[in-house]
């Protein structure tokens, strides 16, 4: 999704052909650079996944109403009562507790927990954690990581989520019971 006004900017998602999904344009706002999709799982509830970009303070592309729009967007998402995962560059430094505390509180209010715990943008003089992953269900996340890449000054963030386990049909295994095994009796029976 390209930025509507101005140069550069925008967000994108790359989705495997094996995943059944649909775009949820009803959940996004034009003033917030984001994409929402709904991912469908076999025999389980669907998941809402979003990528979001929040320009740094002082950039003309950052809406002055960003906090209010974010809160309304998350309210709409929460009303659907689905597991939610939001990834993106929020330009909120999670290494500094008080940085953009109002926006951090909005994510918390709607049950979204930020799970990345390492710096994602490292320069010769600074380390920041501004590339984030939020989830409403931490128990479904198996692992998460920050992966250094050379094509950007931001590192890549990623996660692995559990998939719902399919029931495997039971199978019968035949075996001998050796709980009453007696070696002497066994030898005797072999020599007869």
C-alpha cells in the first residue's frame, strides 16, 4: 500500500500462497500507514495480522491525530475478539520506558503486548528498539528474534507462531510383555 500523499513511504506484506487470507480494508485508516489481513486456519479461529508504519515525530507524514486514530482502529479490531498480531516500525523506542508513553499505553489498553526485547536499529552512537511486534496472545508465540540484515539500517524482526495441532488417529502397537520375564525359564524353553 503506497503512501497516499507524498513521496516514498507506505507498507507491504508478503504472504505465502499456502496461506488462506483476505484483506481487511475495513480495519485500516488512510491517515495511518497500515495493512490488515485476516488469516484463516483449519479448525481454528482466524487471526488478524497487520503491518504498520508510524513516521518519526516532526515528519509531515505523521498525522497530528495519530494517537486518536490508533485508539479507534484498535477499538474496532478488539471488538472482533480475534487473536491479533501487529508488526512494524512504530518509531517508539521500547528501550526507553518513557518514550511515547501515551502510545505505548494505547497498545496495552487493547491487550497488545510488545514482544521484541533487543535493539532493532544500531548505529555507531545509538541503539533503539523501534521495530516492534505486538500480540494479544503471547502463549501462541513459540519464538521471536531480531535478525541483522545488510539492506537497511533497521534489523528484521520476526516470530514463529504455533499452528493448531491436527489430531493424529490412534494406532495400535503390538509388543511382548516382559514384566514377568525370567531368564532361566526362557533358557530352559529354548533348549527343549
